[in-house]
C-alpha cells in the first residue's frame, strides 16, 4: 500500500522564480545611478543604445576574405536567403548574417558549452561552470575538430568563423546588442573572436538536452525511499505495444535476428539492476541522487532547451495519399520556450550547384552553427524527433585514496585542472577526476560526497570506505562526426546518400524522417547507441564490476529503418521505435508512451479510409490537434460521480458534451485539466518522496522507518525539494498509462487518500475522483473567479517568453524591455499540439512546438513554416517576435526557396562584397 500522507498548511505549489544574482544587483545599481544622473541617459538608452545594434540589411558591405559577391535577401519577416558562388563564401556569409541577428545568443551559448559563464556574468555562475568543465563539452569538441571531422567540414567551420569575426571587427558591445550595453555597466566584458570549436561544441549542448532517460534513472532510484519495487513498476508501466503503434512496422530484422541468435547480440541481458539486484536502491543514495539532480537541473539549458520531457512530432505521407501526388513532410520539435527561439530560419544557395559550390538548402538551423539542421534541398526533405535512445548511464564508484576500485584492483583517476576566470576579478581552479566510466559528477557537490559515505548496496559491493562517487558514461563525451553529418545531409540527393549521411550522426540519436521529389518516403534511426553487459540502464550500475560495462555499440547497418512502407506514411512522435519482441537490442526502457503518435496515426488513417487526399493544410491542422487522450478516458467516469455540492456539480456539467479539444477559450478544458491535476496529486503525488515533489509543498508523512499500522502521532512534516517545472507527477502520457492500468481496479491502493482538515478520506477510485472534482472547482474559483462563464483554458495555460540571462536574472525594467507575453495558449500535455505543462507545478506552458513546418515535395515554394519568435535577437527589432502571434493562432508563413520566388518576395537586399 502507498505511504500514508496528509497535506499540511504549507506553502502552495507553484512556479518558483530564480534568485537574482549579484551581477544582476550590480546592473540595477549602475542603471539606477545612471538614470538619477539625468534625462540625457534615458534618451541615450531608449534611442541610441536600442538601435545601435540593428543590422544593416540593404545596400552593400565590404568583407575581407570573400572571393566574390554574396547576395542576402530577406523577406517581410527578416528571414535571410543567401546566394554565393563558392562554399567558402556561402558559409562565411552565413556566419556574418547570423551574427548580425543573434550574436549575443551565440556568445551565451559558447560560454555555456565551454563552462566560462563566470567570465561573462560573474561569480554567481561558478558552480555551473564547474559542472560544465567536469562534463568537458568544449574539450571533447576540440578533440572532435582536430581528429574526427573531415577536411571539408573544417573548411566550412573556418569560413563560418571568419564571417562571424568580420561582423565583430571594430564593434563595441553596444553596437552588437542591447544586452552588452547592460553588461557594460557592471563589468568590462568584451566578446572574443569566434572559433570553429565554438560551433562544434553547440552540438554537445543539444546532445545533453536530448540525452535520453537519465532523469528516469535518477527518479526511479529516488522513489525507493518511499515506494517498493511493485509500486515503482506501477509508475513505469511497459509501453502499450498492442495499442500504440511503433515507428517501424514493416522493417525487416531477419538478418539481425539470425546473427543475434548466434551470439552477436551479446550484452543485451537485463539481469540485475546494478545496485541491489532489483529490490531497492541504497537508502543513502536517495539524497546523493537528489543532490545530483539539483546540479543537473542547475546547468544552463541550451538557450531554453530543457532535457525534461522533451518531445517532437514528425511524420511523412507518400504521394499515394496526397492531393499533389508527391509526399508531404511535417515536423514540430518540442522544446522549452526561449526568446529568441532556439531555431534560426534561413536558406543557403549556390548560384550554380557544382563541385566548387555544392549546396542549395533551406530550413532551420542554430545561430552559431553553419549548415541547415532540419529542412530540404532541391531533392529531399527531412525532419527530426528525439528518439529517446538510452545513451547515458550513471555508475556508482568505490573511491579509495587517489583511485577507484575496478574488478578487485585500484586504478588511478585520470585528472585535469580547470581554471575558471571570474568577471570582476579573481579565478578558481578545480580538479576534474575521471574513472574508466567517465567524469565524477559527485565531485561537483559537497552533499554528494557526504552522503556517498552512507550509501548502502548489496553484499557483493566493496566496503564504502570514504563513500561512493557517481560517474557518467555518455556517448557524447567521445569525439564523433555529427558536424560532418549536417553537411552530408544538406547535399544528399536520394535515400542511399541520406542513409550514408545519417550514419555520421552519432549524437544526439534522433528519429530521421525522409521524403524525396521522386516520391519515396523513409525513416532512419541513427546514433551511437550502446550495448550493455549486465543491467539495462534503468538504475545506476556498480562501476567496480566489469560485467556492467558497455560492450560496444549497435552497428549502423543494424539500426532500425523503414523505406516506402505499404501503408504509405510514417509517424514519429517519441513512441517506441520497434516492438521489443522483434528487435534484438535494447534501445531504451523509457519511450514516450505513444499518445501523440497514435493520435497522428488515427488522423491520417481517418483521412485515408474516408477516401480523401491529404493537403498541406491538412498537415497543418493535424499539427494543431488539441484533443486530450486522457480526457476521453476519464470524462465518462467523472460524469457518473455523485457530487453533493451544487457548485461542484456546475463544474461537472461543463464536461457534458465536451469534445475533448483543449482550445484556449474552452472552460471545459480548464476544468478537466484541473481535475486531472488533482487526481494525480491525490493518488500519486502526495505519496512520492520529497525529492520529486514541488519545492515548498509540505505534507505530513509516516517516517521512512515506520513499521506497523499508520500512526498519525508519528507523522512528520516533509516539504518538497524540486522546482515546479520538473516535479512529479508531471501529467505526461506515462501517467496516462499508469492511470489506464488501474482504472478498472476501483479499490486499488493508489486510489486511497487520507483525510484532511477539510476532506474525508478516499478509500476507492470514485471517492478520490469526487475529491478531485471538488478540489479543482475551488482551485479554479481562486484562480479564475467564481463565475464559470469567465473561465478559459488559455487564462490558466499561458506562455511567457523570457530572454536568456538578463530576461530572467536582470533588473525588473530590463526584463520588461527584453521579455514578451503572456500569451493565452490552447493545446496541452501529450496532445499533438504539445504545449506542455507540469501537472505537479501548475498550468503555465513549459515546453512548446518550437517551430512548425510542412514541406511540399511537389513544389517546395508551396511549403509552409513558422518560428516561435522571429529572426532577430534584438529586443526592439520588428523581427524580434513578429512570428509569435501567428504561431499562437496556428498560422504558417509561406516558405519560398526557389531563386525566382525568393527574389519576388524579398523586402531587403544586401550585397556582401570582397
């Protein structure tokens, strides 16, 4: 039975604001003093400084290093299309143009990836830099650049860096962006020149945010302090293969299976969990891993990208089912909202494609990186979603003096010193220690070291001595070729070349969707995916035992793919890639649970079976589908609950006749999501350990060492420790499946909730649902008012766009200048229109479709696209958020890529001259 808990009158859960650092206070003081100095400063700030950094987009600019003229044509939204006659000129111009629009964003990114944020923002960032230096993204990127990347890729990276530095040359900070003008009041920071490694390192940041199941690995371990193995299994049910279809359905694995049966698949054993044979995690490890979670969560997200709950949609439909007779491909990656958007739209065009100039590509890329990440050339189109493949493992390490134990031997640490320079003066030197499994993350948190001394493991483990450390094994900490992959995909002409290019894409592992102008469609899973010895990566493993080491990687030729399936479409939305019984290797135990993917599949099937043909706008409408799968399951039951309170009955009546769509103006969607949130809280949330609950949410709970029947006198007050946006239960489709599994078991222990000062105890499902209906009614009364006619989902479910760094940690008036919103948003968690919210923490939007695109392979100029914000990173540019209102409404912009269409629709033209 789940632990008995009751609510206290502690602080209510909610989104917790980040504390403003010392640097932010210095900025405030400096700006206030300057403002007091006179009105002249105000005029300077509002006109001169704001406009100084706006880019020149007309006329001509001379750039040293170009071999010929380059044309930069921008449309009404400021989206650039670049035309050149050589590859080097093309990528040099790309660097220059991106720096014009987004250099501050690029600069913060490279300080993140290199662990040098303290150089930019002061001592408040030292802890983050220590962790980032321990991971060593920049160090691995340098090795990658020097030893792994092709000569051609290096040439492109050098050309790109040359373009960025041409933009920087001779400029003061205020000439680059408003943020530098603000920084100038508190320190003398000046941006350094751009390097090729700065671009390569950005892929490490993206890989970190798409790293797979590390969070689940930590959470499962933390749960063991209050839940038993069966209860934890309840909260991580198996993927519903029989109900939600996998990505690959018609692929052939005969050759792989044959080899596997002969022994080539060694290492896929799931025996053991690595800690205590599957029973429970060590008691001391809960605090240790909680500390690790805090460190991980404090790492600056990659310009708004957040590793928790990341998803995406991409699907492709063959010409057999489209109006044009050629494929359509849709993509909308789901990431944390950021301002500016993580994506940058642009086109890179050779005036004449030849050996000297090989590219004619258009799509989405990252500011700070050459090439195009998602988009199309003149032959193929491609999209990406996160595969969720498990490419990280945490290892417990037995530390002994200056080394660690491994197979009954003591091996020396690999060490290196890292010097962290701090804005305003001073520095700090740290020592990074690594085992044969990877860097010791536990060295970066004093609490982890202390609690490691208390961690208990099974009887086969070595003496703890000074305690256990935690090391990270991660595929991205090995040099790879992902940057080569970007350029190879950009110029691929057919399926064969696309697959060859995908094989270079080692990290992060992504689902790649494909379509070409000849009518073919396909799917490929790329990536460096480990084969494990003992253990399955679901819990931390014992680093001292070689049986738990990785034994190799799945061969690229054996990774799942699909080409021209008979059904005529392929859907990827973070669901299971393959059926576990049809593929010999373990890709992960922690897929998304398929709510979105199956809904997309159903929408496509309904159109096909109805005899219709799918249009570009049909694809757009599918992207906007707001349907709530959990509402379809629960509302019929909620309507049967006998509710005595007439006010609660009024809320219940909102659900009568509701079509389960979560439009922004829907009162029913607001009420249902509040009910869902309270069901989760009562049945699961209040029974989770403090490390997973919302910070400040306090409960009276039985002590973990309690035995015998519940005793109210022994209960202790225990408060949550996790930020609201990342707490559990988050309400995603894993929780849909958890509830579905027990829904017909009316007396299941999870449906029990203790009495409180205002509520009687719930002893079964219907009683708990009744309490949730009541609690939701009064929660929304407090938030939206007593009159339900004024309720709407959008008033609860709001999107705030915050500018990185100063938009969250700067003084209030500067945040006002840099940030935008709120926007009332439709959609919801695990809907196709995945405007995610965390049910444990509140209703605000925490991740979004960061862009949307639909590519028409019959005529690329009939393709459509939209970005979350705009092309510009300059706060008062007309292109800062000029796409946001259209994004909110579900509109798409015309996506012109042919030279004729681009020229016809160009608003600004700039010539870059040698």
